[in-house]
């Protein structure tokens, strides 16, 4: 990927003379839309159009300001829908099956959650249920909800709440870690048991891939791409 | 290229949730005109919150490592493993690659998080202007790798669910894994409470 730079923002009024007043003028909101503030160091930039594959980095602290959104709203919706299907498969089918002298044992994600709950590790059961089930599912459903309406260029009912939820939930979704954890568990169990990977492990693998694609998308772009439904 | 101005110097601030740029306000109850979340130029009580959560995490880190996280039971033997002994077993069982991954996620990452967060908090409190760009990079690193420490917790969860062959063979979670899960959540919360903008605020040198 070629790194791109945003043109540094030039102050609205020259120098230090009461910039707030200038900002508050009628055209303030319009100007504000063209501005982007680095979330990590507070530097202000004028946004510029990004070409395919470009990523704008902050020149001060090096954090990513924004990425080119390489998928349109329709494609994003398709991807979310795919993720929902894969998520369902990942949750209903066994992840791995163990064999020990004729006996068999299989588990799903919820099997793991219930096992932890029953064996006295309720906190871990709760954490696993949230980070592996409720947060990822919530992310998929909420993103799907706003995208469904965004395809028509309008904001879904509850749009501000949904957008805030997406931003807040994002760091707590841990599908990728679970995927790696499953692999480690398989290798550990392999020493004593016959291990047969189930369809669930493939589904989780595919879901990990989709999650990676999603993390390159910024749902906050939708604020600029949609308008109030009332208008 | 000249250094871009900072929002706070221009009398602006950006919503922490939706990034909408608004005029600066001291009002604690001001709301973002676009998404409705509370506006604040800097995260509230960032340093003290981050410290509190970090210290709490460090305290829980001791039982997380001392207590065993998992019990493997068969007819003839009972074997309790701590995080470290589990890694050693994985190494001896012939998967050194995975042992390195688990060691990185369970030992190196949490320790690095304690060190880096402590370093960031101390330098911010001293208004140090030293290596700001590198510190910003360290913070992004902590945010990026933080949640991978949950690896061992999930491994125990899957094994406990799978290995359930009555008296023949069983795997059970032990208290260590609960403490470890708490450590990961607390360090993540600590990193989220920290406001990286503080690295660039009131630097003495420069």
C-alpha cells in the first residue's frame, strides 16, 4: 500500500486571533466536515480524497488517520451477510471431536462456555460468551442494520446509537484469538486423543478472515455517506 | 512539511466516538451534535484511571501465575498446570512453535503491557517531551496486541469442554485462569482509559 499524506490543515483565521469565533460562524459545520483530527495526538488536517489502497498517516505521531474505503456500501452489506451465515455455522457445528477408546466428545463454542460455568469459572464463562458470541454477533447485526439503510442513502432508525455501539464494541470482539486458541487446544489434546476437526473450526477460520477484512473498514464513514431520513 | 496545528490550540475538539469536529467547550455535559455522546477534549481523569486499572491488573497477575490454571485428570494421575508449566509441557510434547506463541501471548505481552503503560504514565506525568513519537508508537502497539493475551483462557475453555470422559480423563479449569482473564480485561481497560493526546500536551522541552 502506498502511504498518502493529508494536506496539513491551515487555520481558518490567520494566527491566534480568536479562532473559535471564526469556527462558530455559519459555515462552521460545513468546514468541520472537511476536517479530520488525529485521534492519537490531536493534530488537525484538511481531508483529501484518497485513491485506492491509500492510507493517510498522521505526520506528527504516525497513527492512521483514515484508509481508503475500498468496498462500497453494497459490497460491505454482502460481506456482513456472509459473516452472519458463517457465524451461525461456526456456532452450531462442532469445532473439534475427540476420540478416546471408542468414546467420542465434541464441543461447540457454547459447550465451552457452559463447561467453564459449571466448573466454577463463571467469570471466564461470562467473558467468553461476551467476547466470542454477543459482541461479534452484535457487531454483525448492528453493522448490517445500518448498512441496509445506508444502501438507500438514509440513516437507519437509531443510527447515532448504533454507530456509537459499533465503535465501543469493536475492541472487545475476540474471534481471532479464539481461532488460535482452538489450534493450540487441538495440538495439546492431540498427545492423548484422536482429534478430528469439525466444520466449526473451518467456519471460525473463515470468520477470522472476514473479521480481518472488517477491521479495515471504518463504519464512521457512514456518517458522511448518509443523510437524515426526515429530510 | 510544517507541523499541523493541534485542535486544542485552534479552539476545536473532535468527538471521541464519531470524530465530528466541534468548537471547544469546557462544559462537562456538552453532547456531540451528531452522535449525542458526551464531548470531552481529553479523556476524563485519564492518568489516574489508567494507573488504578494497571495496578489492579498487576496485583491480579500474581495469583494468575502462581495458581494453576488447568487440571488434567486421568485414572492414574492428576496434573495441575500453571501458565508457565503448560508452556513447558507444550514445548516438551514436540510443539515448540506453539509453545513460543503461547509464551508470547501469555507472558511477554502482559509484562510488556505493564512496562509500557507504566512508562507512558510516568513520562506523561512528568510532562516529558522525550521521544514522543516513539511513545505514541508504543501506545498503538499496546492497543494492538492487548487482547491476544486471552489465548490461554480460551485454550482452557475449549479443553475443559472437550475432555470430559467421566473418570477416564478430564480437564477442569482452576482459579488461575479466572485471575488471568481478569488481568487481560483490566490491562485492556487501562490502555483504553489512557489518552495518547497527553503525550503531546504540555511538553517541557520543544
